[in-house]
């Protein structure tokens, strides 16, 4: 496992990637040092998608920061349009802050991603996993 993962089962043209961005170092989260989980979505298809993000800190020392409060889950919904008429991908990013509740190796975050083509009743879900150290 690493602190970066991407979907493998999304439809052709849709790519979703999760990773940790931190000033504390590669794959490290420290209290009071800026760190974020980033979800990047790229759509090269002709379909518009609804994306649901559900993140969960599966271990005891890493937490999401939302409105100044440490939480072990994050839930967010968004839409991404089809590729632009000029070609190339349509891109979107969502972020949430991370913090450490104390030092520990091998902390893990699971992110469940559900994508639904708008106008189609068939959602699909994939889980991505990231591993990091807290300082």
C-alpha cells in the first residue's frame, strides 16, 4: 500500500485518483502541519457523472479536519461534466484536511467512490486504500 491510489474499474474516459499532500513529508501527517487528502477526477468521456466520496480513517491516529473538528469520516458529493468541446479532459479536485492524533506507523484511510452516469440508473463503487505514517 502507498499514500496514492487510483481506480481500476471506472468506465473508459473516467479516472479517479486519491493521494495525500503534506508539508510534513511524503506519506506523513503531523498535527499542526498542513496535510490534505486529495481526490482528483478526470473525465474524457461524453457522459456527465455524479460522484460520491466516502472516506474513512480506519486506524486510531489519523483524522479528517472539518470545521475545526477531528473526524474519522468524510462524505462529499459532486458532479463532473463531459469532456469540453475543445477536447481534452474535464478535471475536478476535492480536498479535505488531515491531522495526526499522535505518532504511529502504517495508519490507513479507505475511500469509497461511487460514480453514476447522470440519466442512467447503474452506479458502481470501488474502494481505494492509502497508507501513511503519523508524526
